[in-house]
C-alpha cells in the first residue's frame, strides 16, 4: 500500500467520522492482557468501526513431546459491522463500548520469528472474513473472540481464531 493510499484512507475515515451519527463509540482504546497488545477502534457510522490491533499472537503445532509453540508480533486491521445492537437493546442488554456481535473483513500480519518458543512459521499475512463477539462490562473489562476463513499471502486456505482479554481505557459507562 502506498503512502498516498494510506493518507487517502485516513482522510476518508476522519471525514466519515465527522458526519456520522454515532451508535458505536466515536473512538476507544483498549489494552490486551492475555497476550499484551493495544487496540484502537474508531466509529465510522452508526454500526461500523475501523479496528486496529497491534500485539502478540500464539501458534501451536504437534502434540506430546513433539509440541512446538511460539509467540509472535502481530497486527490486525478490521472493518467491523455490528449487526445486533437493536436486538440487544430490545432485550435490555448493553451496547456501550461496542458490545455486540459483528461481521468483519480483515487483514492480519504475523512475524515468522517467535519472540518466545521454537515454532518457526512463515512470515506473512492473511486476508479473510470473520464473525466476532465483543463484550465490555461496566468496569471496562473486555473480551473479544473472532474466527473465520481466508487466504494467507501464499494463496493457501487458512483460518483465523483470535481471543483477547483486556480493559477499555477511559470513562466507564
């Protein structure tokens, strides 16, 4: 992606955010504690956000004495469509801090060199679609689970599974 493309995308996101009536949060930062990381989510419209995460991912292969594992630097960029806000509100459930279910095209990148462990993977990325659940409690504790199919940068079918535990920063709602 060129610098001009990135600047154009950033300007589009900022302009969309200025004119959108919000139901999702205008913006929120969260810290991931299970595998350290930081997430920034910015509202684009009533039900859509752009979500960027930088942190660490976990890989595991084998079983028994031949098990290999690794912890790797990762990044994930998602466009999220939260589709069940009204249903949650009708049931008396919360939607604060983007609590809901979402569908998301995404791009993920993982370094192939583990910072911990011995499982060496191919450096590269993943493009796919995911279904996700995000829940945020009144005190800011948040969990997020997403999974879905896609294609890695080598053209092979792959699955993404991601689970995060953390805290949303800022005022409690």
